[in-house]
C-alpha cells in the first residue's frame, strides 16, 4: 500500500481521524489515533518515582551479601504482581476495614482509603520494577520486599508468570510457644487454630483485635505480664499458662526464641525445597501445582516437633 492508501483505510475504519487543529496553514496534515476501539478500561494512578527507584542495589549485590539465600532471592526477582487486577480490586474495595494495628499501645482500626490504595499499589509496583531489598535477622528471619507487601496484594502474586497460592500456619508462634510449656488445653487450642478466637471471646472483642494485643503484650514484650484484662482472661481460660510464660521471660527473650524456632522451619528447611517459593515469615507463596508438596513438607516438619497440624 502507498502511504495515502493506508491513511484512507485507517480513516474509513475509524482508527485515526484528521486532527483539524494541526492541519491548517503551514502545518502538515496531522492525524489523531482513535482509542474507542480498545476494549480496555484505563485508570489514571499517581506514581511516586522517587520511592519506586529509591534503592539502587541490584540482585548481584544481594546474592553476594546473602549467598546462602540465593534461591530465595532469585525467586523474589522472578515475582510480579498482576497490577491491573490488583488496582481494580483496590478501587472496588475502597472503604473496607483492614486488620487493626497497635499505635502507641492503642488498638487502631484501619480502612482502605485513597492514601492506603496509593501506598499499597506503589509497593506492588516496586516489585514489578525489581526495586527489591532483603534482610536476614540474627534469629534467621528472612525479611524482603515480598514479606513487606500488604496482605491485600498476596492474591495477585505471580511466580515465574504462574498463578500462586498461599499456605500459612494458623497461630504459628503461639503454636511453637506450646512446645516450651506444659498446658494441654492451650496446646489443643493452638493446634486446632482457635487460640485467638477463644481469647477474643473471653475478652469480648474480635479475633483480629486480640491478635495484635497478643503479640505486643505476650509474645513480643520482654516484660512479664502480671495484671490487666489480658492477664485475667488467660488466667481464667488456661490456668498457670501466663505464669509459665513469665518464667521464660525472666531468663531469655521469648520473641527472639520463637522467631528462631519459626525461621528454622521456614527459612532453613522449607527454603531449601527444590521448588519456587516466596516466604512471608509463617506463610509460603508457591505455584498452584506445588500445593501438595509444601503442605506435606510442613506437616512433616511439625510432626518432627511432635505437633500434629492439618492444612
């Protein structure tokens, strides 16, 4: 086709139109591309490129720093977020209540507002642009851009281009705490995944409200808990449990001990599995086809500790 013939075809099919504004006087004839035929909806979204490109360290740097984590780092660099679907979900779910957090000792309710949508989406975008960071704690815990993603993004993760599924252990650290204690009722409840529910019911609050309180005042606090509503509730439901926890805290840091126990399972053991995987502390994100492999492995790992779990 000659140039003019091609233009005529595009105009007839309404794929372009003459841009009259720039087609008069001394201007060459100008054309505007029509977008009505595109069967997609486009959404404007503000991007903070200063934050997106704030990290100049690349994959080679991180592998050199943590050579024992090479496979985990490689998997993170082969992770993407389905940004289009995620943004659609965020916008459609604006206003929903998120998990509460503790702010200066006060339980704070949170909602998916425009500011959080902006923050969540930009964190996801950083993953796609490979602006990643990693950290290995003294307790062996593996922190990364993936573990730092908001939980709202997990369902939209793709690993090597494949859809993924998340597998997590309910009451993970409370479950491991049971190994350090001798309390049959408590152990039964954490194995069945109802510890948070039982305590929330006793305190007259929601499950997702008790969980951050548990971490702050029981698991993460270095101070023994010897009074207050939470102390009274645990004492009523589980008897001497809180006294046994306080006794451990007198001799060592309970939070570090539990994190070490958890990281031994997830980073040291699951991290060596010959499959692609992403670690989010007590959660593993894997390709759909690897679900049975990881579930079986997790069950076996906890069986070694004489803990029977079902996934």
